[in-house]
């Protein structure tokens, strides 16, 4: 097994968690729907990617997975 970095699915690789909410902007007289930042992603800790363990593959393995004949 080898370490491999992949994009964090929990935050969409943003590194932060956003939720849809009513937001108020300075100078605007009414609320509107927007995104509110709830903080750093607890899965990737703000990095946007996570390390996983993966098996290395050879080019021939990739061709076989795609259905190509040898």
C-alpha cells in the first residue's frame, strides 16, 4: 500500500464547510439566500485533500479495467 492524496469529498476540496442560509450584507435592507461559512472542514482540517492508502497499479491493469484487450 502507498499513500495517495485525493480531494476531500466532505467539503468539495474547499477546506471549509459552507451551508445555505439567509444572510445579511451591510447596507442591504433585506436578507437573501447565500452561503455561510461554518468553519474549517473536520475531515481534511482545511487542506482540501485527504491521504488514503492505495494499491499501485501498472498501465496494463488500467487498460484491463477500461475493457481494452491486451
